[in-house]
């Protein structure tokens, strides 16, 4: 449910950008959403269609690039995607530790 206000804010930012650049409409918004960001990409897409109606973003295409979380091996330093119920490094069998990868959430670009 917290995707609604963040989607509203994405549309506001895109509209501000369009107005600043004297554009009649927003054509495309490219968003980066990590799987551990706390936001659900499919919910953002759903709310976007509803909230964008009647705004400068009503015809805009919303592209969401999902970032899969990765662990970093404390032994060899390699980054890897965690397998269910395991933190084991597939390269050296060391233990993986959490990283910031997968927590991203930002507007990558806006096309007007």
C-alpha cells in the first residue's frame, strides 16, 4: 500500500521535469527498483496507470529495471545471488554477507 504515495511522487517529479523543460507531456520514465528496496514493482505499475490519468504522464511508458539482491563472499570477495536457505558462496564455499545491491530505488531517467 505504501507504493501509492511513492508512485504519486514519481509522477509529480516527472511533471515538474516536463514543465521545467517546457514539454507538453512525459513520454517515458525509467525507474530502478531493487527487490529489497521495500517497494513492489508490480504495485507501482498498477498505481501508475491509475494516478497518471489526467496528468502530463497519462501516455508515459513506465519502465522498471529490477535489481536482484547479491551477497558478497567474506572469503573470496565474489558477488553472488543467494540460493534459498543458504549463504554459501558458489565459488569457494565461503559465507556470503549482505550488500547494498538490491536496495536501490530511484528514477534513472525521464524522457519528455
